[in-house]
């Protein structure tokens, strides 16, 4: 029997389980703005976005969607949507400005107000501790390739837990550590923009360690009812053909893209093939006794962010590469078919594949889709409407894939749509719109796109029609 069997009837033909969590997601640097207010210090993204040529149009998160000042209005939007959960992140440089020492009261007050208001609105707060905004001072001291950063992170986790641990329903330690390690320190397309294969692997290990240490810190400080989780952007990797060379290319990406996190966190070990693949880069001597045991501190669920699948063949990829140890063996191949404004293929099958793989590989671990969504060229028409039929289609197909995975026995507990608001899309600045709520940045006016109205109906019905 799957979770789908025991639900009362509703108007939906693809009904989700009774207690399925319907959410939206955002991240601090992408929406908050107020970059220099109330004691917040620069993060690596403030520095990076100020570095000419790094972010499209020279955009920064200085103002973003001004959520720091419009938080109540944004919670009102979520009430209109009817979401049960809201996934947001805390800005480390707001909570603990230098990455060391005591917390900043005003910074914490913002998250106290946010979580209080969410609770009053009946929306479960789902807090991510790290969505890529490392305090610049910690980067100056070595950043994630440096072991000390993991200990700093655990201290910060403890401060956050003390302040709002009584109201956060789910804690997520890290968002997409693959991006933090490999785009931040490998290809350098994300902050801090460093390019080094060894540094990217060291960063990945220290992120795993930081995760485990933070789980321990959280468990010591939050009520037993709070869930502790981790969010990974697992790669739905496909070999272009069934040749041994192409299959090996896919294996390599699975190792350095997926199992580099899954194995330490769920099995307390490094993938053996990864150690072999990266032998020319590092001997992994930075992994100390006990680190992998720490990384494997038990968690209550796994968050998965999914946007599109990846197809690979034998070959090589351009430098600087985020694929340490695999770059000379793997080429990424474009596949025909529809694409989003990010030029990412639209293929909901990849999400179904991933969820089934996790059903098989991690039995007993509840799964949550913590991000899924799409950027399109949205604009408000003269009547003030924002028509985004492609986004509705994208979301419908991906929710149907989640439903199919549940039917197939995957224990998926929730779905968080990325994103509530149009926001600062990292290296693309404000040129890409992922929101279901349109933001007119000069005026900060918020407008429900058609997809927001559609999502509200899906939530009200508990599923999809037709
Ligand atoms: C994910 C990030 C999120 C957002 C989406 C589009 O990788 O976690 O912040 O930018 O991509």
C-alpha cells in the first residue's frame, strides 16, 4: 500500500497524500535586500556581485525583492496561496556577522518575527541554515576548503537554534553543497569564484563535515519534534548510449555529483570509485578519522532540488570545470526538446527517476522535493496580468512525476515550489524570473502570475486535475 491509498475524495484526479506538505521556497540573499542593515556584514555573494563581470548587468542583492522590509506582505501572499510550509534561509552574516562569536540581536530578531508571523499564519517554518552566503571574513580565512569553516558553521547553527528553535518545524543544514563546493571553488561561476580541483573537493568534504557537526548542534538545542534535514541537488544523470565508455562517464558524474554527498551522509564513507577517479588530484588526506562518522549523524529526511536531467558521453569538458577528476572523461550533451529561459531542458522524467533511485538506495528515508520550478520570460500585460502558461505546464508535469513516484512507492512527503517571488538568480542577476509571484523591481509591486492562481487551486484540491 502507498500513502495514496488512504485519502478521502476531493476534486482532484491525481490526489496527493492527506498530510502532503505544499510549500514555496526562497533564499536570503536572493530576496532579502537590506544588505548593510542591522549589523549584517558582507557575504561572499556581496563581494562576488560587486566584482565586475561576475553577475549579469552588475546586479547585486543589495535590495533584491526587499523582503527584509516586506516580510509581512509576503506572508500574506503565502496565505493567499494556501501553502502549508515555507522554506526560507537565514543569512549567516546577519545572524553572526563575522562568522565568529556572539549572535547579532537585530539580525536574529528578523527571523524571530518571520517565524512568529508564519506560525500565526498557520504556515510551518522550514529553515535552511546555509544557502551560499558565507560571511566574507570566513572566506578571507580560507572559506570552505578550510576545515575551520565547518566548526564555525556548527557554532552558527547552535546560535540560530537557540533563537528560533522553538518555532522551526524543519531545519535544513545546507542547500545544495554541490553548488557551494564545485561552482564556488571549481568552475568559479558562483561566489567566491575560485577555480581549483583540490579546493572544490576539500570544500565538499568540509561541507559534509559541517553538515554533521550542525546536525549534532541542532539536536542538542531544538525540541525533539523538530526535523533535521539536508538538501541536495542530485543530478539525474543519463548516459547518451549504453556503451561502456558512456556508462562510465555517467558513473563518474554520479560519483562526484551525487555520491560524494550521499555516501558520507547516509553510509559514513566516501565512494571508492570517487577516490580512484580523483587520485591524480588529491589523496584525500584532509579527511580525518571520525569525519565521515560525524557526517553520517542521522537525519529525518532528505531534500531534493530538481530542475532538469543531465546527459553525458565520453569526452572532455571545458576548463575550469566543476567536475574534479571527471573533466577529462565526460562531455555534457545537449538534448533536443523544450527548454526554460535558463536553457535547461524540460523533462519531468528525471525527477521520477531520481525519486525512485532514492526509494531503492535509501529505504526508510522520507523524501521532500525542496525546490522545483522554472524561469520564463514573464511580464505584466497592459491589464496587469502575468500569463505564464509554460510555467504552469512545467509545474503540472513535475507534480505529476512526484505523484507517479509516490504511486511507485517513493516516500515523498512534500513539494516546495521554487520560487515564491522573482528574485536575484545568482550569476544571472535579475534577468531570470523563477517566481510564481511577479516582482516589479523598481516599485517592488507583487502580482500573482497565472501559475500562482493555479498552484493555489492545486493546494486547495490536494492534487491535480486531468
Ligand atoms: C538552485 C538554487 C536556488 C535557485 C534555483 C533556480 O540551484 O538552490 O537558489 O537559484 O537553483
